[in-house]
């Protein structure tokens, strides 16, 4: 039977859609758009060696499907070391879009603090037709290219599947307010629920629920 949406004030829910997509590798492999010269930065990572003397190093699988290097470079203090070449950027993005990429993750050096180049390329991607555009200065405005890049790629990888799921749930509820549990244990409105915040949505709900029950039972 249809949900009695008129009798429901708010729906607050957790979901493992993002978690499952990441674990089962069923997300949409995005295009990584990065500063020229750093195409392998996320592959190299921090060169952490959990098993220091292992001779066979098994690297984790990359979530992105291809890489486009953009001719641009911002300095650490906002100085433009290499002007953004919008012409070559447009050509590269168009070629990737025609090859089948619908999602992209844009990660530039020092973009977390000086986002002008990232935003300009994001506008290009939107004009070309990319349906999922994750930009590092919006997704994870923090220092360190690798961790910022990894988070942005995860967001681009998970978000298309998550958006489809959220839209489907919302369509069944009409005007009922819909909120989702984030990885940090807080709630976000459906329209503000992003892929990178969904990875621990389900488990976080369990922790928040356990805390509430413990308090009702008299435990701090």
C-alpha cells in the first residue's frame, strides 16, 4: 500500500547504499581531473607500508576510471604559477564525456584555499553535460592533496547511486520532510546529503540509537 505521507511529519533514516557501493565496487567510476604533473598522486598516495618487509606490494584499486591533467597551478600563497588553460581543459573534458564518463572529481593543487581554477573547470564540466561534479574545495576543503583527492573521488563515485536512491525514497513521501543520517551521526536534509557523508550512515545510526537508549536506561 502507498505510504500515508499525510500522517508523517518527518522521516529520519540511515542507509548503507553508499557503504555497499564502496565495498562492492558498484559505484560510477569518475574521471579524475587534476593539476598537470600530478596524475599519479593518488596512486602513489603516502607510500604507507603496513607490512614493511613484504616483497609483493598489493596496491588498493583506484576508484577513478581515467585521469585528465589540466594545465594550471596555484601557489601556496595564491599566486598563479601556471594560468588555467580553458581551451585545452574543455577539449580534454569533452573527449572524456564522449568516451562515456558522466561523473568527475576535480582536485587541484591548493584548491582548498584558492578555488578559482577548480570552480572554472567545474563550470566547464557542467556546460559539457557531466551529471555528477565533485569539487575538492566544496567536498573536503582541507590541506594535503592526497586525502582531499581521495575524499573527492569517493564522493564522485558514490553520489550518482545515492542520489538515485534518495530521489526514489523522496518520490514516495510527497511533501514529507526527509532527512538522512550522516557518517558523523548528524542528520542532513535529503537535498544536502552527499556521497562522502554517507559511507558510515548506517553504522552511525546504530551508535546514536544505542546512546539514546542508554540515556533512557539511566547510563551516562
